[in-house]
C-alpha cells in the first residue's frame, strides 16, 4: 500500500536496529515481573547475540525458509482524534520466535509477545493463531501520531513499520476570531478568523444570505483565507458573515459574525405631489434608511405631529410602517379627505447620527360626480340642438 503524500518519514538518526525481544528475554530472565509494570523499558544499543558466519547464497536461501516472514506490509492507519486505532502485524512461520511492538520515534517497547509492557492504559494487545498480532490504541491522542514497528526476534532481527496518522477536525479559535462588529460608514474594516486542526484547515468567508460581496471593487461569492478586509465599508456590506473552516475531516465548522454599519437617516419619497377629491381616502408614502434604526413620524403643514390610534375604528389618520433590514417603508392614510386636509405633509426620520425630512403636497381634485354631471350636461345640450 502506497503511503499518503502527507505521511512524514521517521525523523531519527541512523542507528543499528535493536533486537527488542532478545533484550526483553534477558530482562525477563533477570528482573521480576513487578519491575516491568513499574517502568517502561526503552531500547538500548546492544550487540545482537550469537556468532555470525558468512554463508553462501544457496545456504542462505535454504535457511531463510526456516525463519518467520511477514505475510503483508503493516498498513498505514488514519484515525480521528478520540477514536480507537488498530494496527495489524501478520507473521507466518513464527515457530518459537516472539513478536514485539515498538514506538519508533521514542524507541519505546509497547508489547512483548503476549505481554503489554507499556504503562499507557490505552494500549492493549490481541493475537490470533500465533500469526496475527494486533496493537490497539484506545481514544487516540495527537501525541500517538507516528511510526510503529512490529519486530520478530530473529538474528538478525526482522521488522516492518506502519504509520499512525491522527487527524483532528477543524475548530474555531474564539480568542483570535472576530466577534459581531459595529462600524461607521466609510471606515475600513477587517474580520479575522483563526482555526486549528490537523491537517491545517482551509478557511474562507462568505455572506450567510448567499449574496455576493463587494470587495475591492469586485463582486465575489467567497473570500479565501483568514482575513476579510473591506475598504470604505458601506451600508450594502451590512450582513451576517460566515467564517467556514474545513480540512477534510468531518465536520466542517463555521462561525457567524454580524457586521453592522452605522449611518445617518436618508429619505426618499416616491410621489411628492398627490391629488385627492373631497371625501376620498388617500395614502402618502415615505421610505427611509438608517442605522441605528430611526424614529419616524409624520407632521401636518402646521407642524403638528400626527398620532394615529388603530384601536379606534374610523380614526382620521392611520400610520403604518414596514421594516426590511435598515430600510423602513412608512405610510400615512387620510380617511375621508376634507377641505382642511389639503396642504403639505412632512415625513421625518432621526437617529443618534442625524435627522432628515421630506415633504409631500396633497392637492384637491374635482370630484368624479361633478365632472360626470358637467360632461352629461354638455352632451345633453349638444343632443338637443341636433333634434331641434
């Protein structure tokens, strides 16, 4: 099995590989078992036992068939932090030889044949038919990441290595990430998002509502990286932004940052001149934009504030407003317009940053009845001339 591209190579100085089981045999023969469970032995530089003689290739091949051999490579294992890991070592023709598991980077013995040597309570060992040897690591931690070696105490020692990759899902670093922010229109603003995990997370910014962002004069859907910088922020930038961090390890994570932009009220009037006839109901409209939200009201031409009471049926005035974001749509309904209702009405909006107003003129129109009677009278006179 090919190693993933991100697997690091063992980082330790070349040194003679130690036959752990020969060392362990000597330890077990001279030291009480109680000492084995009170200290974790580490490998030492010791010479291999036995005499070494030069053999010809034919004899070497013949003798090699009598030695244990690894049936397959030790597979690299990838596991999320907190999960359990299992590494397998399959040895054929083991005979009377013994198997050990070793942590390569620290050169620490973890198990010797049927015995777990490590004091780490998360490590255990199982075996099957004197052929398959399984190293179990419960609730894996980031410190468990590294190379693990399965050894057989032949002379010279035989071994295989496998890499345990511990991946960590992304997490937002709250202390280094922006929170909800309020700024004045026209200022520069920077939103920062920091995330950690393994592999290193990819971070991006986008608007929660899915709308495009105006960044550097361009409309974009996503900004890559930890920093979202907006030059001369405007009310159009007011929105909730999502910082999204992902590294291929589920789940991805996001944080919501609400950007609020302060500006004084602005006002627009769809129709500055309205006409109505006596007895008609008429509606005047006024649209305002402001943040913080403005206080809006209507006044008459004399400057009196118009107060409506919707609980009273048939009240002369009825004011309503609809809010959408930082925009407010105001309406003034005047019922049964009378001669004294014609004139100028003022729409006012004010907040802590300023105040603005606009005027709507209401003019009198001839009533439809008068117009119809006049037209019918003209028609009748014209018809009478023709018949005579």
